[in-house]
């Protein structure tokens, strides 16, 4: 899943604006040929094999389009030969009604083009597959423009561009008990995700805000994949281990990462290393299991790059001290640890995945080199409980980020040395309420509401000429339409 929570530049950083989205013209856009998928479709996450319940392929609108859906039979012939192509479009409209940096409306759109090839069928390369994906993004920078928040309201909002996303070969071995993937990869398609969180649209419910804010350029996550390798081991049907090694920074220093790697063709391999590992255990997923299914995951990551100290310069002076040289002390390396749980708490009799499910994630990182030191989220989903609307889903979720003591210390130093009002940041919290309604298989409309407390963690409002107020709480309404073809 993901979004992962990506602002276009320092938007991954705390004081920058993470991207966003929304209001109601998207419905009309969809009916005219518009929009696409669920929140986690941003990077088309592939749930771990140990996840429960097992994820199914998204429904496609193609079978309902007759000749156009099957290209007069050629799409089926390609699939039989081992080549599958797909298009996913998400369109969304967002409206900030109060608070933030100002009220306003914006539209986001994102095409995702995919090609998957079975190399066994094509070239007799046993156990190998090929995957390529490209993005065409119409981004608005909604969160940066109207909210100034850390957790961007939309997981698809990014710099408008056409770019290569993922490009890799995957090889299975040991009778399918292990797979090795190499090429240009996005970590947010597999690591740190909650299957139940994929319903929600805020970027943090994909690639969590702590990862996006603390890692260089937001890490290898939508829309910035980077060269890497991933090994996945499946010792049993219920247990999996994944280890990924990626280039440490998807974009070169020091401008806007998405501008620096504008078309996804940089293929950088000299920006340090980012290593992430995750173990997952699922239980009660078999047919006829007496108890309800669930999955627990634990993971950690390390990045080898140098990170600036959030409070002190190279001589140990506060960066707010008038005598500072203004060069932050470097700290070599950064790390974080996390845990995730997905749990079904009620299942509709006779169904596989319809019912009520909950999720929770918690993660932490050190203070000195990071702006976000603690993150937690959680939520509850209701799927298939509305009569005659078995494919609809409703959910409520929250996410919260905590600014590190080092970054807060710099805020306090700034107030002290300037002798003026300067707020000390604390935390930002978002509440999201959403409903995904299936219009027809492969086409959904999803109205959404988000309320953001303390945008940016509690920063000065740049639109206040007196500099005496913080960015106020914001209420955002939006709608997403999704077409999967």
C-alpha cells in the first residue's frame, strides 16, 4: 500500500505540505470517462502471501465493455501467451471548507499503466515474471496549497508528470517458497502496509508519515521508485520474511525530488543504501478455521546516508543561535522500527472477507536526525454489510504523528533567541471517514471526509501578517472515482 504522504519536495518533511485532493466534480468526471482505484492502489500493493484473508485481484470493468474490453479477442490472446496489460485511473476532487492555510478546491488524477509477462510462457524461463508500470499524474499539491499538513489527504497527489514507476524481474525458486525481485522497485508496494488500511485515501494509510517525513526524498515510494532488490521467503503457508535493499535516496540532492527525477529514469545507485526487513505471521486463514483470521507484522529499516541534526550545528550551538555558522551537524545513518496488526472481528456467515475488520500500526525513530519520532494509526472497516450492496465498504480511521524532541527544541530556541512568538510543534492528527460504493464491477465512487488537528504539528500561519497564529484545524471533503481496466 500506501503513501505512501508525499509532498512534492520538502513535503516529505515536517513543515512542508504533504499532498492532497478534493470535492464533487470527480463524479461527473468519472461518468465522462474518468477516474480510479482504492487508496492503496497508488503503488498497487501486493499483499504478503501470509496475509489473511487472502487478497483478490481488483475487479475490472473490461468484461462489461464488449469488443473494447477484450480488443476483439486480442487481449485474451495476449493473456494466453503470457502478457497482461492493465490501466487504472483515479480521479478525485477535494475541498477544504475551513481552517488550514485557506479554503479552496482542487482536482487530482492519476493513470497507472501496467504490463506483466510470464517469462516461462514466453521464453521458457522457469519461475520468472516481468513487470513494468508507468504513471501519468495530474497533481494539484492540494495539501501544500490549502492545508500545510504532514499527512497529505490524498495518496495519489504528486507533481504533474509522466514517469516510469516500477520495472523489475521476479524469480521464484525452492518450489515457490522463495522469490527474488530486482530492478526499479517501490518499497511501499510491500513493506509497512496494512491490508485493511488500503480503503482509506489519506496518504499516511499507505506509506506512513514517519517513513515519508524521515527518509531522504520520502524513501522508495510513490511516485519515486528506485533501483533495488527484494528477497521473500515463505517457510510455511502462514509465515513470511521479506528483506529489501534499495538505493538510499530516490533523487539526487538537493532540489525537489520529483523534479530532480522527473521521468523516473535516473536509476541512481550511488546515494547510500536503504535496507528494510519485515516478518509477517497470519493465523486462522484456512477454510473452516474456528477463529477469525488476522496478520501481525514486525519490521525495521536503516538508511546509511548522512542526516542533519535537527537542533545543533557542527560546533554544538543551536541552529537558532545568532552565533551559529548555520551548518547542521551530520549524523551518519538513520533507523526506525514498526509493528502492524490486521484482524477480522466479525465475518458474515458463508463469506470469505465480508464483515468487520480492524487494523493498527505503530512505529518509532530516533530524535536527533528526524522530524517525526513517533507514529500510530488504526481503524475499522465494514465490508458487505449493507443489504444489496455487498461490494461496498465503510471505514473510520485515525493517524497521528509526533514531532521529535530535537525539532521541538529548535522551535523553543527560535522563540528564545528571537524574543518573539514562535510555537513549539507537537503532533498532528487526522480522522478519516469514507465510504466506497461500487457502481459496477471495476468502477467505484468514494466520498470522503477528513478532519486535521494541528496541521504541521502546530506551525505559524504564513498568511497571518502579524505572525501570531498557528495554522488552524481543517475540515476537508472529497470524492474519489476509480476505474480499473
